[in-house]
C-alpha cells in the first residue's frame, strides 16, 4: 500500500516551515561545505491502531554563490489497521482483507491490518541565474512493498523591487506503479470471491505551482500560491471496498471500489507572517477542490517563539479543517459504467472537522522533541489521538 502517514507529514512540514526551513532555501557560504542532518520520528495513535517509525538523513552542500546541493534518504516502517470501507452492521460479518478473512463483531468498524516498509531517495540542486533569478531541479525515487515511484521537478523564481517581491513557478512529474501482493482487484467485483488480476497498474501525476511572496514591512510578509494537479491511470485503493446493502440496510456483499481513471484538482493557499521581537506568528488558509466533488478548507494558526538560549524555538500549531466529500465515488461519477443496478449503495456525504495542537521544541544541542493532540470529528463522531513524539539525534 502507499504509505499515508498524514498526521506525521503534516506536523513535520508545519514544524519545519515555522523553523524557516524550505525546499530550495538559499544558503550563503564563504566556501563549499557539507552539512548533515538526521531525524528519527516515531508516531503511535492512542488506540494503537497505527504506528510508524521513520528515519530521515539529509546532506546539504552549499556554494559561494547561493548554489546548493541537497541529498536525502528516508526509511519508513508502518503497521496497524485502517478502515476497509465496509460499514458496521447490527450483526456479525466476515470481511475479506489482504491478510485473509476477518470476523467482525456487530457494530464494529471493519478494519484492514497492514505492514509496509518504504525507502526513498531524493536529490535537488539550486543555482542562481543572475542576481535576482534562481532555478531549482530535482528528482525523487521510492520503493515500497507494493508501490514504486519516480518523479522529477523544477522551479524558477525571480525577485523584483529590491527583492521585496518574489514570483515563482514550478512543475512536478511522477510515474507510479501499483502492484498489490495479491494482485489488482477487479473493479466492482465481490471482495469475498477474491477476483484479481496479476498485472500491475500505473499512475501518472502532473503538478503545477505558481506563487508570489510580498514583504509588507521589516516584520511581516504575505504569500499566495495556486496549484493544479492532474492524475491519470489507476487511482483506486486496491485494499478499499464499499458495502452493498438492501432496503433495510443489511449488507448483501462488499465490492471492490471503482474510481474514475482521471482526477484534476485545484489548490489555493494564502498566508501572512508577523515577527514580534523573534516570535513569528503565521495565519494561513488552504482551499482544495477537484472534479470528484471533493472540497476542503483548512485554517492554521502557528506560533514560533524563542524561550531561552538553549531553546531556539517552540512551536504551537492549531489546525482547523472542514472537508466535504462523497464516501463512495462509484455512484457519483457521470460515467454510466461505474453505477450499479443494486438496491442501495452507500453514498452519504461526509463532513469532518479536525483540530490539531502540536507543541515542539528545537534545542541547540543534538536533540528535539515534539508532542501533540488531534481531535477528529467525522459525522458527529469524535476521535482523539494523543501524543506525537520525535527525537532528532546529531549525525556523527
């Protein structure tokens, strides 16, 4: 399966953003030198449903004229269980999972257990084109038990008005291969029968990004980005199913999902940052919509503050997300072949609110620690996930 440690990645990106770490950040150095960094990240949900251990290694070589070469290596190990897509029922049921048949008690949410490993590498090179222009290029590679990825990216930025305004544009291309252990399931086939194909499927993704950054004053700036993403090919999750029920709501069978083979999405992001004597406050808003009728709005308030000489930064992050999406795209697609002549297929709309509070400290010594709490409310059902922790050792 494709690793999706959303909370971990969201926290990592948010913390590094507050610390001022950006992809392609300009580094001025008197001479070429290598800087090394490493992060060991552990994540576990309060109910032990999902656990993750990740190791990140990074080497950065800086040149005399803003040139920068970045090499990265990541290793992840993820295990646990996630909802299979089948609905809870008032009677016990048997659900087919990648690990075999699983007996599910009445009113219990059917889960898929999983274990996955990933190794990923990346390289990026940033170099100036004159005094006010910069070009960055890079590539990414990753290998999982059942998923392979290869991608390239490039971006260009130019400064205006004494470097008070920066305009940037970039693109990314990726080619992925999906090869589940038990084969690709036949779309809309009965999961209990285990109908699969032996061949792998492919997915191609194109991303475009345009942005502008404006310095408002010596202590404030504003950012505005627009992103477009287009994906084609196999967009299903081979481990997810949907429930076919009769007029009384009793499950008749569980079917493998069948999503459309293309998807186009738009993202709009805006942020404003204030520096108050070393404490940086960020307010941001992100809106997403796509042609699958999925939309979401995310508001973030983040504060980075200096506490003492030994503690350079402390981050407190508050995230408020509202999303609306159909839980099954099989009956929401205009393509007739995706719809089923059945009594009823679950097509409820889902509205969710997610609150995330993160406390993080970055020490001048060889370590860092983070902790957090997530409250998710989906269709009026709350769920709390406590404590996220990480350790950042020095790389010898």
